[in-house]
C-alpha cells in the first residue's frame, strides 16, 4: 500500500503527541522517530522507514522542523548516513540491518571509511590491506594501513575493504567488512592539514579481528559493494541540498552587498558568472535527488562532485580577492581535531584553504573525469594492461 503525504503528516503529529519535544530527550525522540518509520521514509518498515517514496521525506522534515524537533546532526554523521547506511541496506543481512541502521541514524554510533591507502588512492582497487580468515574462530584477521580517513578519531565503526585473495586480479580479490574502531589493533593518528586542523587521519590495522558476521556481501565481491558506497559518497558530497544562494556563494554575496567599497567591475562580472553556475549546480543537484527516487545513484553523481569541487575553489578564490588584504588574514591555526567537516565555516582564509581538498576527497577530479567520460558519455576507456593480472604480480 502506497503511503501518502497526508498519512505521513498524521504519523508526525502522533509522534509529537506521544513524545513532546519540550519534554523528551533528543536521543529518545530520535529513537522514537526511527521506530515510527519517519527517519528515512523510503527505507523498509522496521528499519526507520515505511517503504514510501523518497520524495515524501521533505514533508516529514518540514513538519518536524516546524515543531522544533531535534535532528540527528547530519554533518557529524554524514559518512554513516551517506555511505554506510545505503550500502548496508543494499548488501547487509537482516541481522546487520537491525544491528547497525538504528544507532547509525540516531547518531549514537559515528562511522568512518577505511578505503584509501598510501599506495591505493586514485587506483583504489590496488589496495594492499590483507584480511585472512581464521576458520576455527570464524574471524578475519586484518593488517594494513589506511589514510585520509575523516572522523576516524570519533568513529565507533568503519566500512572497510581489504584484500582476501591476492592471486586474483585486483578488482576481484577484495572483500567488504564492518570494522570495530575500538578493536585494540586499530591505531588512529592525526594528519594535520593546510588549514591547521586534523580533520583527516591515518589508521593502522594490526591483527584486527572482524567476525565473519560483519562481512558485507560475498567473499571476493567487495569491489561491487564498494562501488555502491562510492556512488553514494559522490552524491552525498556533490548533491547536498542547499537553499538558493547557499553554500560557498553565500558569504561572497553577503560581502558584496554589505561592503560596496570593495566592488570593481571585473569582480562583479566574476561574481555574476559564479552565482549563476552555483544556482545551476544547485538545481542540477535537486534533479539528481529526484532521479534517486527511482533507484540507486549512478555515475551522474561524479559529475556533480566535479562541479562542487571546481566551484568551491573558484568561489573561495574570488572571496579572498574581493576582501583584499583582509582576505589574507587567518583566524586560528591551532591544531585541533574537529568532530565534523565544515566546508563553509570560519573565515575566508579557511574556506580558501579547505576548498583545495575538495578536488581530492571523495574521488579525485581526474578519476571522476574518467568516470564521466566512460560511463556517462560512453567514450572508450583508456587501455589498461593490469586488469587481468593477479594482484600479487602487479608492479609496486
């Protein structure tokens, strides 16, 4: 039976009546919202949803926001919401879905992503972290190193890909796991960035034991599972819902309106061009989200992520130039380990420096250009001589 927007509004009113916002702890309210099927309405019943069309989520969110209901701080748990959850939903067992999705959505358990390695970034399938099955214990023993891991210092769980069969070609010998970041074999070290803070980390895995029950998908099929994660990641980064004149263009437009003494004709022309491009990107992102109603994300998300990175870098550069000497100031270079990624926070200098990472994280722009060329435009792929070689025989 199809759920209507009016039925969802009735459920929201029932939730608010049973759990008054002013007398219910935030975590308790979020758990009740999940159990009522109002977390992500397009998920199945019993897993935070009602099997309703994804497009109806906006009606639920609007009703709850109007009532002053707490949210789950999506920026803090973005990796869980945007990458781990859809992958667990697509490939997880019933037990895995029941165990992980509720605390993930409520924000009780933060997730991180253990994919990239020092020798496997753009060529992710070349990863060398090994997972060996201890058949007697029913556990996988994992050893290796991961890098550029956002939120690893706050994460309770990680989505992890590791090599389980080095005798197979690199894309075929990978398996996908859910890794306990509290395992004593997990060591997290900060990586200080150009912004001064350590938002990213490197993670060392030494004898980490993962129960086979925490394997996601079949053994050796990890690359297919990982592609689901990566496509969702690019949509979550490049297709974020923002209001008109939101995101990186907002502070530039505000400075232009509020500081007329900074204006020049040349800067005006550049601002107009970037404002229009930002609005086109915003509307394209909205169309992409509407397409998701019909199924899983495809390679189109790579195009959105490409645009996101280029625009952020160009707009932040314009802001620094607009502010002149003031744009060269920097608020604080203190070493800190933030709990969330804030692309637009703090001052112009921070935005300019932080935007440099946008063309690296979530897939480098060079790799994404190849994906768009091959999978969207249908151009012939670049010749590769390593696809059929066993991973152990690859030059390293």
